[in-house]
């Protein structure tokens, strides 16, 4: 939700700044970066549950643009820059923090049909425009309700296909639980992730990908 038309236009301009001009453009949307890619982020330890906040901390100049923030809140999607290169992020969320950094709402670390659909559309968009994908995974299973049972299998299959079919560089960082087939769906090595790393958020996760523009790293020091 935004307050007025001016804010809407400002958000549109910000979103467009992350995106290439077309699906063959690999340079015009890059930015010179003065933010150290390998900087230490001690504050991220308290934000692992709210991955929207964690991605903001990881991003160049702490600028993470979340898309569809009000829909399927347990799945975060959005754009950030790492060393000036646009990266699409998909992340499970188990907490929502308020402006003071305190936990305002707890969420189940599970895949829902709505969350899978949201992530599927985002991954397909990133693949179409050649934008690398970074995944932060913390998932223990699937939503188990009468309503979700009608849609979750199909939605999870579509997300699995989206990750498996994507030809852009894909990195998966496991930041919490990674159980059963729900983990497989979340950009696992089994369905084509280029790098999968499992560990506590205080470690370094560095990947130099020579096929990325300007040989950028897909993830910086997480703490």
C-alpha cells in the first residue's frame, strides 16, 4: 500500500532501475558499487526469521525492493544488487518484524499454494530477463489445511519446474530448516541449483561466478 500517486511513481521508478531494458540487455541496468561486497553484517543474526529485513542488510546500500509484499507473506520475493548487479531473491519467512526490529508476527516455515505461485511467477520473470536468483531457505514442510490440499501439489510442482527450468545462475543458502520434499522444491541441488550452502548465518557464503556480468559474487558475508 502507498500513500499517494507521487509515492506510486517513485516506487515504479525504483523497480525499473533494477531491471534490464529487455531480455538481451546485460549491462545497462548495472551500477557502480562502493559498498564492500565482503562487509561483515553482525546485525543480521537477529533478522534470520524476517528474510525481507535480512535481504535488506545483505543488499548493496541496504536497498532491497520487495515485490508483492502484501501477498503470501511467508514467501519473500524481490530485487537487490550485489556488487552493482541485480539479483532476484526468493526467501521463506517465519517472522515479521516491526520498525523497531521486534517480532510482530510469527509465521509457519512451510510452503503454501499462494507462496509457491508467487515464487513461481518471480523465478520465471528472472529467468526471462537473465537475472540471477538467490534463495534463502527455511522450510519444514507444506501447509496442511483442507483448503491448501486442493492446490498445494500443483503449485509446488510448478515452482519445482520453474527452478529446474531456469538457466540463470542459482544459489541456495539454507538459513534454517530444510526438510523433505519442501526443501527439494526450494531451489535445491537436486533440481539444478549451481551452489547450495547449509550453515549458520555467521559464516561466509561467497561464490564467484565468471559467467555473471562483471564476475560478481552472488552472496556476501552474512555476518
